[in-house]
C-alpha cells in the first residue's frame, strides 16, 4: 500500500507531459541507452528521479551499488519502465533536458506541445 502511495505521489509532483507509449519507447532504446549514457548524466538523472519520488532512497542505493555505469543504467531504465507510463514519460523529459545529443541518437524526443 505504501509503495502505491509513493508511486502515485511521484506522478503528481511534476507536471510531466504524458508521452503515449513511453514505457515501450524506453524498452526500444534500452540497449543504446545502456551503452551511451555517461556516468555524470546518469547521476543527474538519478537525482531528478529521486527528487520527484519516482525512485526511493533504497532504489537509489541499489543502483549505486552497481560498479559499472552500464549496469547502473540497465537497472535505472528497467526500474522506471516497470513503474508505468508517467514515470517513463518523466524520465524521457529529463533526459531531453540534460543531454540533447543522447536523445537525438536514441530518437527519444517527446511530442511537441501546443
């Protein structure tokens, strides 16, 4: 029950534009994301996910226990993707703000807003 409340509050704090099929988009780009994200960008992404309560302190600790950046990236993308469309949309939005080049390579652009 507490996990469901945390998940619900995570999606209410930030006015994220919902990207249809965001979970599937992350699944599609998973391999390239794991290979291409830099350590500093991944750490900033983790900070954003934690600030918005999309991940918990315990989940952050689990990710950071991984030694390699690629293993951390694998853990993050799988964890967020499994949380649903809104957390996945937020992750895509944050990646777009932090690393335009990575988003171009991954073709991870959110739809234009009106």
